[in-house]
C-alpha cells in the first residue's frame, strides 16, 4: 500500500510529492493532462521561442519560487526597461516612473488616489497584525472592494484608477471581490501605485524559456511516480485507507491522499463518504478568474526604437495590460497581454482568428500602425481548458470567505487539499501553491507517523 496518492501535478502537487519523497514516503502523482505544471504552461512558437501562457512573473517576496529557479540552474530577467504607455480618458502617453505623474486629473484627484492607496496599506497592516480587530470587523471586511472604493475615494478619476489597479489583480468583477481579499493582495507586496502603471517598478522577474522548466525539472526528479493522462473520478475513505479511482477504473490504495486541484475542480470528484455540504455551497459561491492570455509576435521589437518598454496600462478597452516578453536571442519581438473578466467571457465564444484581430486592433490603437503587422499569434483560453476551467485563483462572493472560505483548506479525514487557492499567504500565486504544498506534506507526515 502507498503512503500517499497526490491528485494533480501543478506546483502544489509537485511540492507535496517532493517533500514526501524526501522523507522516504511511497507515493504516486496522478495528473489528468499529458504534462505537469497545471496553470503554468508554455508554447513553442514557429521559430523556436518558448513563451509562458500561464503563470509567469515572480515578485521579490516570492522566496520559495526564487529558490526553486536557482536550484534548477535557471536565471531570471526583469521586465524590459523603457517608458510605460498609459491610456487614460482615451489619451495615450508614454511616461517615465511612477503612475502618479501620468495622471491627467487635477492635483485634487491625484491626492485623492494617493489617500486611497495609503488607506488600503494601513488597513492591510492592521488586518494582518490585529486579529481581534479583524474578527470584530468581519462583516465590514466582507463588503465588496467596489463598495469600499465608492465610500472612500471622492473623485471619479481616483475611483477609476484604483479600480484599474484592482482589475489587474482580480480577473473577476470587483463587485464580487471583497475588501478582505484586496487587503491580502496589498499585504503580499502588491504595489498598487505601480499596478496602475502596468507593473512598471515592482521588481517582478520572469524565467527566459518559460517557468514550466522549473516544474518539469521537479517532475524529472520524481521519475515514474508521476503518471500522466490519469483523470481521477472518485476518492473513497474507509478506516485508515484511501482509495483513489481513475476514470478508466484504476484503483490506487494509500494511507492518505492529497487533492492538489483548485476548489471548483476538487468539488467535481465523487467522495465517499461525501464531503461536508458547506464545502459545496462555498465553492458554488466562489468563481475562478476568467482570463485569456495572448501573445503577438513581430519580426522585431520595434517599440524599443521609441524607448518604450512594451508595458501598457489602459483604463478601458478589451486589453488593459501588456508586457514585452522578448527573449533577445530570437530577435523577434513578443508582446503578451490578456482578455479578462467580461471580455474573456465574450471572446471565448469566438474563434482564435477573431481574438487575434481584437488583440491586434487594441495594440494598433495604442502603439500605432507598426502593431498591425504581426507574424504570429497564440493564445490560451484558461476558462475553456477542461482540467482548469479558469485561472488566477478563486474569488469568493462577499461574506463567504469569513464564514467558510478559509476553512476549505481543512483536511477531510485522511484527504488533504493543496493549491494556490488554499494558501494562507500569496493566495492565488504560484508562490502560494508551493508554500501550501510544503504545509500539506508536513501535515500528511504527521498523519502517517503521529
């Protein structure tokens, strides 16, 4: 009998497996796809360039990810330097430095935005350091961030710009995102001012050749313990034995199991005995982020000739954020961006060629006619992926997190849950998935050995 069966080979599942293997436990990892990585994925372009189509950026505070990158012998590169392209009120401007200098509003509106950002940081610090205050104000913290913005910012431009920053973090509607969730993101090192200016100065880095290389290396270390094309349909517990059953009828018995899937996928498995009803009710009120990640490829990165970084932030339109992800050896220029929220929900119904046209037209409206001549386009519609059905973390309906949302990470008998959505820190990020994986591995070890 195995010590543990792990369902899902994203960063969380691989983190659990690595820690348990290091302790000498007998395990297997069952992955539904033909690859590892989960929501970290890449695609190889026609000229051999590899681009990330899922999780990509690593922040300075993501210690575990930086350690994994170094251990894999990989390097990181920062966002391309240069001017940020900021679109406000339909006006386009290339700016240096802080977003505050890029606003077209009055000094009063700039001050209003600054005060709003300061209040968020102070609230974030208090919510993290004063548990009694957080508990006493649980209902207030579960108001939507939309409501908080309307109550605390006095100018239309201040409200608009802080909403734009929030939308860069939360792919679901802000009327479905709580103040509590926003404060968690602020506490985790998100610099809201720079998010308004397309993440210009927050020190994020990426891995040339793709972040997938990290999880691929981890999987290689686990060898044949990772099994592919294994769709898990049921998890049965009886006494001290957990039986994990795949769609083709294979049965794996172990003394524990870890479901390393986002909540909306974990809920789709049949459990015996059944999961507590509150888990299902919570997941029904929890929506995954909706995002389509896109890349346009050009013969060369022509925007650099004009001193532009390729980073863009817009307050309206189908594409709100772009980045330059060109790897110099290829010579070709690559811009990546997103359709998010309502735009993603609409464009998922259209063909890839139509999405290319919409993305290209958005780039032309910002960068000019040179953007009209791409040589290649790729995208990934994460909501349409059957083994993902969404991306960038869970978004709890107002009031849900404080009542049952934070309890989703609790074990169910000998079954544990791992993934970015269950992380107590860096929730929704790859860093959170890795940290949660390590926590779950330690919990499984305690279950196995007392």
